[in-house]
C-alpha cells in the first residue's frame, strides 16, 4: 500500500468576537496551521495529513467549531510518499 501526503488550504470565516477562541481550537487540531488571521475573523489555514479522511475530519471539526461561520476549500494536493528500501540510506 502506497503512503500519501495530503495538504489542503482553507479560508475560514469566524465571528469577529470569537477570533481568539477559534484560533485556540484550530491550533489544537493535529496537522492544522494558521498562516494569517484578521481582526474581522478571516483565517488562512493549511491542513496536513496522511489520508484524505484525516483532512476531511479536520475540515468537519473546523466547521463544527463554535464561532466559525463558514469555510472554503481553496487547494488540495496529494503526493505519494516513496517507501525506503533497505538499500536506501
């Protein structure tokens, strides 16, 4: 079975009064990184994971957060990870 690396970017819109709480909740998700956030509640986020399911679980978790108004998937890429053989250093 080939292992994969998935990376996805999202724009998330949160209620302005909930920016601190949403930031804390997103930072608690494995594989989630916040790259930018505005005072108005717009976030640029990337999600990384080993499976499409892991990415979708985090997208669903973000959408379910208290204070999140919407999220939009911007980009998704999948790359196969090469398996190291015994001869590969």
